[in-house]
C-alpha cells in the first residue's frame, strides 16, 4: 500500500500544476497584481486595528502590554516625520530632543508649512542649526575647559581647524535651507505681458523699454 501512495503523489502534483498553468490572468488582473506588488509594504491599517483592540481591553496580560508598546513604537516611527521623532533622534544628548521639536514647531508655524516637502526642509534646517551649535559647544570646551582659563596646544590647533570647517558647513546648510523654504513659501505671481517692447525683471515688475531708453528727439 505505501508504494501505491508514492506513485499517486506525482500524478496529483501534475494535476495541480496543470490547473495553475491553465488559469490565465486578464490584463486588468495583471495590472492589479503589479500595483499591489509595487506598493510599499507598510500594513499600517492592520497594526492600527490591533492597537485599537488592545487599548479597548479592560485587562491586558503582560504579553498584550508588551505587544501594545511595540505597536505604539512602530507606528510612532512610521509617522516620525509628522511627530518630529526622526528629528529628535539626531540629538546626541536626549535632554535637547524636546528643544529641537519646539524649534521645529516654531518654524512650521512661522512659515505655515503643511506639505511633506516643506516639513522635510524644516527638519533639515533644524538639523543644520543643531550641528552648528554642537560644533560651537565643542569649540568652547576645547579652548576654554575651565572658566577664564584658555588652553592652546598642538592638538587643539589641529582640532580647531576641523571644528571651524564643520561650523562653516553647517552654517551654509542652514542658510541654504532657510532660503529655499522662504522661496518655496513665496506666493507665485502670474504676469501677463502684452507689450512687444517689455520684459519681466527679477523683481517681477513689468518694465517698458521705451521708458528706460527713450527714442532720441528729432531736431527741427
């Protein structure tokens, strides 16, 4: 009997394979599969439903509490751009993480940032500011380890050069990011020019060339 079962298995596998091969997908079904496979695998909805279910439990086991905490952390990281968690993690000293978030929120409010690109740019600006300030802290502690006691030696001089490079780079990144944000938030101006002898300057003003270069008067 065991021998007969082994002989039947290849036949069953062959039949199943034929059934799969015979099933042809329509172009619409193929497109659906491509969209599903190319979409980011985030599964946020499932985790939100699971977290909501755990929160509604009146009593949770230790395993359920552990699972709930993990879901909260995973979802918080997933929304790290919105809640500022990504920015907070760049602070080497955790005491300053909330300060960076406060600076970030101030910039977002000041420039009325709403889109993803605007908030990402704000994070880059705050990051550049933080790097520059950290370099300034290192500079101060290196030159003046104690109050009103300056110290210079060969190592300090070499380190100072590298720190100054870091300060200059972070300053450029800060200024560039802030300029980009201001330009991004600047209202667009649509100018329609109908005159043949007019052009639009950088300050968005329509300038008549006849007013700048008047035609020479004829002598009578």
